C-alpha cells in the first residue's frame, strides 16, 4: 500500500509507515506516534481477497465419490453395449436425477450400483435400443430380482414412461453374446449369427402362437431358442450330444436355470407339430424332433391347422366312445360323491380346467395354482370353545415341558392331599 499521499491528522506530517509488529497491520505517524488508519482483513492483500457476502453464503454442492463412481459405471456400461452418444447422455442425466432423489439418498450401496444399470436400461428402451435386463445384470454381476425392483422404483419416482420390450426385438443382440463363430469354436460347432438369429426368431414366433412366451422372462426363453436353433441348423451327431449346460460353456454364457424348462416345453410343442408332417413316417419324440425343426418352421401355419384339427377329432371320438373314458367317469363319480358329502356349493360345481382340453393354452391355465381348501365344519368356530385337558396335553412337545408339567401336576396333588 502506498503511504506517500497520506498525512497525519494530528501533526500534519507525511512520515507515515506500516507497523507490522502486530497481527493486524496499522499505519503510524513516525513523528507523533499517532495511528493514522487501522488495517481491515478484507482489504489486506496479505490476508485474502475481497469476497462479497452473497458469494460467501452460496453453497456449491459437489458430487460425492459414490456418485462419481456411479457416473463412471454408467459410461462403462454404455461403452460395453456400444450405444450411441444420445443414450449415454440420457443415462447420465437419469442417474444424476435418481441419485439425488429423496427416495434414493439413504438406500444401500448395492442399490445405488444397480441404479446405474437401470438408468442405462430405461434409456435404451426409450430410444429403441435392443437390450434386456438380464444383459445389464450380467454386466454388473448383480441380482436380476433386485435390479427389477430398483427399476420399478426408479420409473415410479422419476415418473418415466418406459415402453415394454418384445422378445423378437432383442433376439439379434442376444445372439451376438454367444461365442460360436468359426474363430471361437470348432467347425462342427460354429454357426453364423444371421442364420442363428433367423431360426431363433422363427422359433419365438412359433412359441408365441402356442402360448409359451406368455408371462415368461425373456432371457431364459431366448437362451432355449438359441440352443434349439443352433442344434437344428446342423443336427449332426456332435451337436445332438451337446446338452444346454455344455452349450453354455462352449458359447461362454451363463446358464439360466429356467432355460432347461423352456427347452422341454418347446420340444413338447414341436413334437405335436412334427407328428403332422406327412412325409415323416417314424415316431416324432423329444429325442429326434430337433431334426425336423426346419420343416416345422417352414410349414408352421399348415402344421398348426392340422394339429388343431387332429386334436378336435380326438376329443370328439373320446366323447362319442364311452368305453375309452370309463375310468375317467368312475373317478368323476367318486369326486362328485365326495363333494356331496362336504355339502359345499363351490365343490359341487367346480370350474373345469379348459387348458387340459385344448392343444395349446397359457401356462397359468395349464398349470393353475392350487387353491386352499377350507375343511367343512369350521365355519362356526369362534375361538371361545372349551379346550379339554387331553387337547392341552397334546400341545406339549418337548421333553422338558413334559417334565415340568408332570412336576407341577405332582406338586398340585401333594398340596391338595395335605391337611390344612
């Protein structure tokens, strides 16, 4: 600070110097010792710069380390899926909104990690990029059930409208996950992605027409389709000996438990159609039906009509010929007698399971959940009834309780017999 223009107000001297012996610097007149001016912390160049009050009270919240890692995880997933820049930007925006939302502030770290995958998934669905939740969970090595719960919470809290994904739309991307090109496996096991996707899509359409796709998770279903398509494109003795588990090891993918069940269901459906091929003379079973998949897919509409017609004829013959259903009739009479003894209207007129009478039916109809049957005679039970001693004794389970009860009973008898 320049002191040449300052003068002492007491003596008028211009011999003014800075006193730096104290923590707060002062300007002092050398001639009379008067303090010309006191230093201010905000104007002292050695103490700091001028800061306005509004700037000192402003709060600039910086993202925490977990949020920064989450954004990096979002970008890593987008790069692994090779999505475009628009999806990556939208995913980062959704993650920033969801991470700072009040419903996701105090959740576990595992849920926050799944949140990154959910943001990428909803962005892909909105911008029509084929990807499944199973693929995202596989990249994050996360639980699919937990990711599904986080996904539902996110679209609810952020009010996001996400379209549903069709299995056929994501089949091409799913086929590319299987490492079965000529560069990866032997020539007998190798298959082209385009041919594999085409055959798998045809099987998906056939399964949709026979209700197998209804209400099923897409990833195990697509795995079963890819496995059967791979076998049917070149049904040699090498591929037919490879089961689903070994196929997943060859293709370097993780096997889903439900995929084996889907394989069995699709084979049963293919057997029903394979029996209608006119030029096939041998019996079509689940062991050899893979050899006929090409013909079934090529003529699926004609085979579906023939199979439905054959099934209707068989039902009509069963109704007209009572000798074939004699055993069923006796069982039905026995069931009607039992229902009559129960005296319940619901049991006297049960709704028939129409899924057993048609060729193809939804899984919820073919295998319905068993309803809990309440025993008759318990409608008047209120809980205030008297309980007998024998019933009370039957509730005693452990030996310790039995000994304590016996000792208490003996002590009670002794006290009652003692004269007062």
